[in-house]
């Protein structure tokens, strides 16, 4: 379970970085106009959805494990 959550965090961070790259450095996305902005925003949004809740869950698991010891 922890490995799956770590994979989700990694995918989320990669999607966030992809969205930033597309928005700042890709000329094709810039040429697309509003559609390009939407594509880069969707990458960042899905990246945040994948990375933030799993971090909170991992913190909860670690706190629970420490309290048991």
C-alpha cells in the first residue's frame, strides 16, 4: 500500500512538472492559446490531486506507527 502511494506521489509530481514545462517552455502549447493553457492547467491539477492527499495519508500512517512504538 505504501509503495502504491509513493508511486502516486511520483506521478503527481511528474504531472505538476509537466504542466509547468508545457506552460512556460513549450511553443506548441503557447500557439494553441486558451486550449494550451487548459491542457497545462489540467496536468497541474491532476498532479496536485495525486500528490497532496497521499502525502497526508503517509504522514498519518507514520504518526500512527510511531505512537504504537
